[in-house]
C-alpha cells in the first residue's frame, strides 16, 4: 500500500507514573482495582476500543515497567491494538514527553489520556480523533460547568479563609477531560518549547496554547470523570454495574 493510500495512524500516550496520593496509601492510583480489574487496564481498553487507535504507549513508574507490562499481558486487549510500556519521569510533563518519544514516526495523530479516567466512552475518543484528522491541531473534550465558579486569592495556610477576586461567566467555562488529541508535530513542538518548571504542565492543551496555536473543544461525557478520591471509586463502580446491567459490559 502506498503512503498516500495508507490510513493515518493514531497512538495514545497514557502517563501512569504518578502515585495518586489523594486516594490514600497503597498501590499507585493507576493500579487500583475497579470491579476487580486495575484502573489502568480499563483506561487502556477504553482507548483500544476505538478502531482508529493502533498503538497505546503506557508510561509507568521507572521501577514498575516490568510489573505494568506483565499486567497488560495478563488482560485481553483488542488484537488490532499494539501497546508499549516505557519508564516515566518525575513529573507528568516529563512522562508524556518520554511516552511521545516512543511513538513511531509514521503516527500523525497522538492522544494523551489520563489513566485515572478509565470509563471514557469510545464515541468521545472517536470524536477527538476525527476533529484532529479534520484539521484541528489540538482538541479537548469538555463539559459545561454547572457550578458557579469563584476566582480567589489563595490563602497562605491550607484551610484558611480566602478572598474572592472575581466571578467568571459560567457560560464561557468548560471542565476539560481527556483524551486530548493533537497533530503529532504540534505536540512535539510544545514539549520541545515549553520549559519544564516546578511540577510541570498538567494539561498538554495548555502547552499548545502557549505556542499560540488554537485549541478546539468537542463535547465530553459525564462518564469520563477523573477518579481522584475514594468517593470517585464508588461512582466508577456504579457506572460499571449499570453498563453490565444495560449493555452486558
């Protein structure tokens, strides 16, 4: 097949090198069990459910690469989807950069997905990929904000009263989710250009914004929430139970 006739390839980078301290002591957040299966496996399966995804790169803790690879080897994934496990860095930004370096050169679209968002519907994944293939250089799924949001002056001590600075217009606000999708060259440029400072960037689309490039928003999904605290695990289990009852998931 000629290069012109070959369909564009899409890869996903899943940074999973963090410890997830807000979920409490124990295994890293990505390895916490959800319905008996590690959350990371659910996240990889969610990405692999898209027929457009041909490769998933999981970025593991430096001392956990072999463990994560064995974990994925032991769980069924679609045969059409390849996966790799590479060592991550000290920050999310560094881990994404290392994962991106493991993506083959012929991949034109790259998604970056949080391991802590294990229940993203395949329609959301496909919508992000389609928007990139239609010409957007950076795409984020997002949900309208339902709460009124206040901008405050952060207190010097945790838990101390804070002063409200402004009230943003809620209709202009969106809660951003993942996977975020990118033209591969644009994402590589962002990671090469935006300096790593402090804990690094936690949002790849924000790095692209700093290049001056446009970021496009597509509709997100309520089931693409981030599992951060113990109550989120309860909600995720409930979603899986509903899927099993309704869809035979």
